[in-house]
């Protein structure tokens, strides 16, 4: 089970990003708020955050709020992160996610052994990091979020070429949103876990809460290997 401090910090993060009075400790298990400028989803969309059996939802309009509140009677809390279940009671034009949300503190952290592989530290804007993004391809690069990191980039080189990198972007509530990217030809070698481990250690030393958002089983496996605990999920939907 997550420590109370980790769950409390995760709650505070997403409640703040909602941009409206909404709370996981509401009297209702699913708390809905009208927030056109919410930062938990694209502008004009509905955003769904489910954490440990409670959910907050932001919507852009009163009509969308009424539709979602009607859905509460027909769905479980976990269904609000399930596009299939949501689609049964809401008209969804487009969906992003779901993505799992996982967190850890220093007590959960399983640091990866470095062995004979060294991890170097580069600036986030270093040309070698940008070259890794080109090598990985636009889709994987965007999915990783590596271009958005505000921390240093922690990298592994093979034959002087960066083949794996990790870092994090500072989010509100002193949260470190983790990013990891490995070149296609070097996956399955533990490099994501290795670079991610160094980035997580850097975040913990700064007193930050590491957050790992994953949409693929591969990314989820790396997070679990580092000690992250999945507390819930995020989903965004454009309602018709």
C-alpha cells in the first residue's frame, strides 16, 4: 500500500491542476467540477483522474457536468478510466489514454545496479540527447516527454552515441514527472531502468515526488522494477 504522504501529495497535485474546487475527499466518490482551463486534460475536454478508489473529473461546461454526473450512477469509480465503459454512457468523440499513474518515495525505491555500464549527465538541451529523439522516432520521442524535462539528462552511451536517456520535468506540488527514452535497437537491455533509476535518485535527493505516467506495458514494467506503485489512472476525452 502507498504511504499516506505519497497519496496525499498525489491528491494535492491533481486537485491543483484541476483549476477548480474539486477534491478526492469529497462526500461523493466521483467529484465533478466545471473547469474550462483545467490542466489535467486538453482545453475543452473532460479530464478524469482516478486514484485509490476515488476520482475527480473536470469538464468544460455545465451540460458536460450534467452528463458526467448522470454517468456516476451507472459506473464504478474505476470505470472512469476505462474508455469502453465510459463510451457506454457518454458520447466520446476522441480519447487520450488511459495512462497509469505510479508514485514512489525513498522507502519504495529499488535502485538499479549499474554494473559495468556508466551513466553520464548532460544538459537537457545537449545535441546528443536531441539525436536520441531523432533515432527513436517522433512518436516514441513525444510519448516519452524527454524534450520537456527540466532536470539534467542522465544518459548511457554506446560507441559514443547516446542510446538511452532519462530525466524529469518539474510539476506543481514538488512533483518530478519522469521521462525515459531508449533507442529502438537497444531496448530490452535494462537501459531504461538504469537511466530511470539515476533520474529518480536525483529527484528524491531534491525532496521531490517522482511520478511515472505509462501508457504501455513496457513502460509499466520499468516503473514497477524501480519500486513505483500504481495508484490509479488518467484519461482525457472530448465529449460530443
